[in-house]
C-alpha cells in the first residue's frame, strides 16, 4: 500500500509512558512528522485520507540503544548456532555447511546446552570437520571464539589474547573477526537489509549502532535505502583519526548520523573476562581490564575537547570503578556530551551514587537478565551468589540515573528483553511497565540528543509509530504482546505489517 503524504490515523489509543496514560485520539501525520493530535471525536477534515486503527494501542517506535545491526545481518548469512542444545549439535550444524569456503558459526550459548561443555571444544575438534577450510565458532557475546588450525593460521601475531594451542580467541581477536574473515560487500548490503527487516518486525524504528569504519562507509552508501534510523558509534582505535578529520557527535541527518566513540573496559561474564573486584568463584581469575585509568582519562579529555560522545563498555565492578574514577578526576560535572556506560551489570550501591552524581547515562540490557540471570542460569554458575545483585534496574532508576535499554542484538527484540525488567528474577529490582518501556522509547532519544523528535506521540515528533495489540502499560509480561504494525517517518516500515485497512478518502 502506498502511503499518502498527509493522513489521519483515527481511533488510536495513544500510549504515553511518561505520564502512564492512554489517550483516545486521532493522529495527523504530515510527511514524516506528527502534525497534530486531535480529539477522538473531531470531525473529519475534508480532503485528508484516514486510516482506521480500530482502537488499537499506538506507541512511539522503539529505539534499541545498543545494536550491532550490520554484524547481525552478516550473521544471518552465516551458520547460526543459537538455539543449539549441545556441543554435538553445534558441530553437526557446522559440518552441514562443509561445502562453504569458510565455515563461520556464531551465537552459541553454553547455557542453552544440555550436553557438553565449551571446554570440550578446541582447535582439534574443529579440525575433524575440516583441516583445510577455516572454521570459526564465536560465542553469542562476541568476546570469545574457538577456531580450527586453518583459521588460526590467518590470525596474525598482532592479535592478542589468543590461546594458539587450544584455538581460543578472547576479546579483540574474537570481537573483530570480521576484519580477518572479511565479509564481501554484497554480504554487507544484504546483511543490512535482513537485519533492518528483523528489527522493524520487532517494532524497532531507531538504533544506536556500534560498528567498524568499513561498515560505517557501507551505511553511508546505503543511506538512501535505510528504513530504520541509525545513530552510529565506532571504536576507540580510530579516535585520533576522527578528531583529526574534525568529526563531532551528531554529524549527519535524520536517518544516519555519526554519534561517537565506543571504548571497551572489559569483556563479558560468559567469557569470564569482565573485570571484577572479586575473583570468579573457584578461580584466581579477576577478569581483564583492557584500558587503565590513565588511558581512559586521556580519551575522556580528548573527547571533551572535541565534542565527542563516549560510550564505555564496562560490565564488571572493577572496570566500572576505573570508569568512575577517571570521570571524577577529569572533573566532568554536568556531562554535557551525555557520555554513557554500557552494560553496568555488576555495580555496587556506592558506585550507583557516584554515577548519578557524575550524570553519566546507564545503558543496560534487560534481555541479558531474562536470558542469563535466572536462578540456575549462566550468571549464577559463573558468579555464585553475587549474581543476585546484578542489573539493579530499580536502584539505578531511583538514584536518578538516566537508564536506557538496548539489546546488544542478543537477540534484538525489545519485547523479549523488557520482560527481564518487569519480571526481574529479584523483585526488588523490577521496573513498572511504564518505566521499562520508557527505557526503550523516550530516554534513548535523550541519550543521542533527539528529545523533542522521538519517543513520544506529540506534535513535531517523527511519525515513527508502533501499533501493538494490547495496552503495554498494564502488561506484566511484555514478551506476550504483539507488534502489529510499524511506521517509520509516516510510512509503512516492515514487510510483516498486517494492518491497516485501505486508506479512505474523507
Ligand atoms: Zn555490544
């Protein structure tokens, strides 16, 4: 269906998360903007087409504050080991793709396995599938991968934290495998299309995308075809070049803009590389701090001097302590650049207070809670009882910290993830549906200086809207809700759209 430039969505129940209310209204759209909100019974305006939403709930489109959309799109064209239930199943799936010139599997998660341990897998197990072709299997977190001998040969000595005997790659060597086993341009183009469609079908109309320079260029090339809005961050390795080129946060347009720089302080819980104050139970391993305080202070100063926003991956409490101290010593007061800490999964009460004082934004992943923080789950297994106090959404919110939600593409769906906030396994850290949805709608807009354009249904905002089957304000389990229809810039977003009925001329 071709959308007119001007139309009215009638019989809407517009959801307002901030004020926790649903308003029966009509929404007038003019090109990509919400022009007016009309009372439900306002007379039809002659000449303007109406689309009947039939009393369904309409909410602002989701913004996923932490995605790897392009990486996800590439993965969708590789071997998906997500959902495998054992080591054997992973190996069997890789074997089935033996005819490929290189066999790249990803998304495996040992907490889904009923049989086999990740320690059972190494270079030699993969060599049995093929000794000649490179085989890689990367963990869902991206921070750990196992590869065979042929793949290992391609990983040069500049890549650190590589256990060559077992074929284990940690951190950069795993995260940046796409630089070594480079996808074709075709794969990138198709990947962006596939991942955008997946995101849209889940109601995501904007993303905060973290990716490399090659992909950034591809985003720019595909800019005219973008169906989803992208604020893009790239990695700290190019911080100096970005500064030299004079780029500042916010450069771009309503569909694609350069937003800032991502720094990694540590790794992940699943790879046991998150930097902790206490060792992983039963080991002497405290995780790995990848950047020290001096280095971070240096980067903060550069970012401040050059108007660049930083998003800092910091998962363990030792990593976060370093981040907090660096900001405190740099005397960052009102955080005018809206720097963020990503993940913040293990964080003490005292640290929460100091983060609030610094005005740093917390960017967290409720889907991690749902997936790995359940009793008996991966976090309990790797951290012992300390897992109980992880991801304290309630404490972070009550401290007055701006809390934004993102999926880290594990998996993408906000509705899947929000359940980890409203049904946090430890009730003291649950959020109300309104608070949780706000973390996926209005607050992410603030995090990238788009308040006033996104995240609410008000005149002047982008017509990025989602029609949903039930009232999200009263949904204890958001995962049970269904996305029925997605508009981006006032136009139909996803191929999966099911309504509305044909537009009618008044
Ligand atoms: Zn990430």
